[in-house]
C-alpha cells in the first residue's frame, strides 16, 4: 500500500501490508484454530453498584495464535462473522461459559449464584439452531436459564423484524436475560425498546468516559440520568461498561445504575480469578 501524506511522499507502508496478509492468514487459520483448541475465554466481573458484590461475569473470547500470540476478539470476530465460523465458535464460547458458571456455582456454595454473560453476534441471531443449541447446552451442563444473559448489540436489533426477535423472545420466556449491548451508540428509537425482549441495557463505555474526573461533564451526567430513568420506567436494569475509576463508580451509583463492569474492579482474567473475587466478597 502506498500513501501520500501532505506534500511528502511515503514509501510503501510495510505495516499495512503485514496487516492485510495477517487478515488473510488469520481467516484461513480460523477453522483449524477451533479444532486445535487455540481459543480461550477470560471473564470480567459484573459488580453490583449498591453493595459492591460480584454478581457474575462477562465471557470474552481470545485466540492464542501459535505465531502472533494472544489476539483480542476485535482482531478475529469480524473475520469469523464473515466466514460463518462464528456459529460454531459462538456455540463453543456458550458451552464453555455455561460450564464455567455451573462450576462457580458449585464451588461457591450458598453465597448466591454467579451469573454468566455471553456475547451473541448478529449471525448467531439469524442462525436457526440458536434456541435449541442454548437449551441443549443449559440442560447438558445443568445450569438454570436464569443464570444466563445473552448480550446482543443495539445495532444488531435496529429495525429488527419479528422473525429476528422470535428466538430472543423464546429465550427470554425460558428465563434467559437478554441485554442490549453498547447501548447509546446505535441511534435506536427509544420507544422501540418496549418492543424488544430485553431486560438489561448495557450503557456504552463512551458515556462513562466523561465521568472519569470529578465533577463529571454535566451533559454526560444528564444523558446518563435520562437513560437510567427511562430504563427503570420500562423495568430494565442498567449495566455500565468501562468503569475505570472510583469517581466514575460513585457517580454512576448516585445516578442509579445497577451493575458495573470495568478495570476499576478487575480486568478480564482466568476463571479462578473470578472465583477468588467472588469468594473474598462473600466472606467480607
Ligand atoms: P464488549 O462486549 O463491549 O466487551 C467489553 C470490552 O471492553 C472488552 O474488550 C473488555 O475487555 C473491554 N473493557 C472492559 N472494561 C474496560 C475498561 O474499564 N476500560 C476499557 N477501555 N475497556 C474495558 P474485548 O475483550 O477486547 O472485547 C471486544 C469486543 O469483542 C466485545 O465488546 C464484544 O463485542 C466482542 N466479543 C468478545 N467476546 C466475544 C464472543 O465470545 N462472541 C462475540 N460474538 N463477540 C465477542
Ligand atoms: Ca458485551
Ligand atoms: Ca431472568
Ligand atoms: Ca459493550
């Protein structure tokens, strides 16, 4: 790739070329990677803002590539969506996560169940096996549907017709929570929310960024306040993403947000980590 910046000519951009090659290489390597077990999942705690207790975790997939090391989902999920591998990969993520949630519940004893949040890509939503696969996995692993939350991005549901919503409705009726992920980035019609079988709004990180300083940006405060009151009036819980400081956590708690997730509490990590965090929490 050649590019001209201003009045200076630049030579071929070796990094851009490497990226393009890598993209192609990664795409062709994806199916074998799933067979070889190169994917793994990190878990990030979801914390109740009122009392600070760990209530569950979001499963975030990673690829331990033999040459490139650990790759984040932004590097390969779009490729997996493009090639259709996202369906078996997503099923694998769901199965692992549900199994892990069951293991936490067993080890955690009477301290209250830990819930598990799993991301669904739009291709999985339109795949006819979604409901049956989910039912099978929950049954096989012995996890209650109430302990599972599926996260669907706001953009995937904009303008969604009934065919697209049917499987989500079915899952919601079973007790699975549906969360609207990256909420606030998709310009969806707020009145539309009533039509969707969702019970949780996950407020996008861009909203919490303005609250890193104290006092926070007053416009950001107003917007979050408005979204929280709308959500609660529709019986939706609000989870906030990207909480990086104590000041953010405190302001979001005051604004009435229910659950938080972010580096302030913990980075995504191995499953043992979540178990420790939850245990510490339960024993005070
Ligand atoms: P997401 O669902 O919005 O996940 C939250 C992302 O924010 C994660 O990035 C997480 O590591 C990051 N994050 C968490 N706390 C903080 C914080 O305090 N500050 C900042 N700056 N970032 C924070 P990650 O793991 O790279 O995942 C990126 C995206 O990849 C996810 O965004 C999700 O859309 C997608 N993804 C991850 N796992 C899966 C999966 O199993 N299936 C599908 N379809 N998509 C997945
Ligand atoms: Ca998510
Ligand atoms: Ca439920
Ligand atoms: Ca998100």
